[in-house]
């Protein structure tokens, strides 16, 4: 009897297999693909499957890192020497930027000329400004030394009555006026005023060379005699309307 039960069970299993595979009638059982796909998507969209997914920021950083890696790989293939050559080029670029920063000083937009009066403190004579300039130069404060030396130059011209003492005069105005009374000294005062403006208004650091040029110009102008105006010729008899 147990053998009969086993045989019946085997026949039942075989019948189920034929029904599932379509054996015997030539019509295999097919499962619709679209509903199965939807079922899989619904299953995978459940929250428990996404608890450990990376955040949006992490995915963005991963994307940027991948692009950077691709770019570096491309640059390595182009640069001579591979990674070594690329590193050398990067170091060279950094050194060039540092040199440019030191050469230009503070990188900020500022006017190259100023409208602030040259003398902003209480009035001082030329000797006082020269002494202040030399003190700043001895301490290595070249920017302040340039400013005081320019003030000494202009004050000296005022004390010699070559320029009228006018409150509110700027360095550029003083340079332009000095060029009209001192023959042959038009460009030098303008260059001195430009150095003063770069230090005062553009925030650029002066150096010893700039101060030395301004100091030498001050000494030169101090011993320069202005050209005397040409006297008008006395009118002759013909000019007075007399007989020729």
C-alpha cells in the first residue's frame, strides 16, 4: 500500500509538471514580462532597500572626483614625463603666481591717481619732511619714506616761491606745475607723483629703488635754477609808428 501512495504522488507531481511546462499539449506556460517588471520595481523601491544609499552631496562629489580623475589622466598622457612632468608644471605655475603676487603687491582695484591733498597733517617745512623720510628709510619703511619725500619735494618748491602754497594740492597737480617752471624736468616729477599715488591710493609697497630715485630728484631740484622769462624787446621807431 505504501508503494501505491508513492506512485500516486509521483503521478500527481508529473501532472503538475506537464501543466506548468506545457508538455503534452504543445503550449508552454508564459509569464507576462511587464507586470513582472512592475512588481520588481515596486519591490526595489521599498525604503529598506535604500537605507545605506549615498546622499546627493556624496554622489555629486563622486561625480566631480571621477571627472577630475579623468582630466588628470588625460593631462598625464599629454604632459612629457607623465605624473612627474605634470607635477613639475604645477609647481612652476604656483611659483609664477607667487612671483606675480610679490611683484604687484596688494591685488585690489584702486585708482592710480588720487584726489586727496598731498599734505594731510599739520603744515611742516621741507626739512621736517626730509627728516621724516630719512627716518622711515632707515627703518626700511619705504612706502612711508616715499610719501614724506614727495611732500618734502613739493614743500621745497613752495618755500622757494616756485609754486604758490595752495591747500588741497594733489601730487599730480604739483608735478604738472613743477614741470612748467623747471625747464627740462617734466617727466621726473610726474614719475615721482605716480610713485606717491601707487603707494597712497593703490596700496602697492614701495622699495628702496623707488625711494632713492625720489630722493635724488629732490636733491637735483633743490639746486636747479628755474629759467627766467624772456624779456620783451623794446619797440623800435617803426613799432611806435614813427618814420621809417
